C-alpha cells in the first residue's frame, strides 16, 4: 500500500506547482485550502451515503470508489499543508496496541 501512497505523494507534490489549466490537483491547490476542504467534506458525505446504501443494497463497490475519492482528496489536503502521508501512517502505528478508549481519553487530556 505505501508504494501507491508514495507514488501519489510524488505526483501530488509535482502538481502543486503545475499550471491549474493542466491538472485537477493543480486547480485545487490554486483555489486554496478552503476548496480542498470542501472537496474532502463532499467526498466524506458521499462515502457515508454509499456505506448506508451498501448496508441495505449490498453496493460495496460504491463504498470502495467513494472511499478512494475521500482518501485521494485527503492526500491532496495533506500535500497542500506540507504534511506527509507517512506522518499519518506513523500516528496509526503509534496507536497500535493501544485501546481506542484509552487513546481517545489521552487526547482529551491535552
């Protein structure tokens, strides 16, 4: 999986500087963080709706497609903020073996 993420990270970094007329990602970066966040929110909503349909209609392929869109736009957001996907993976690794309840409680103590 990290090979795909690494490839995407390279592409997203290149497209940050690209001509907005030549690339969707460049257009998002050019429009700024608020537009990127709008897309993340839109994709999150579409993922939720697809999951609701999957439970009742069994349309799991839509959940996969919408989740891919959500992850992609989240990666664009991270790229825009100069945050590496590896930072997110490191945080997930840090949480391994920690109870979700304990981890959540530790965040509220900060």
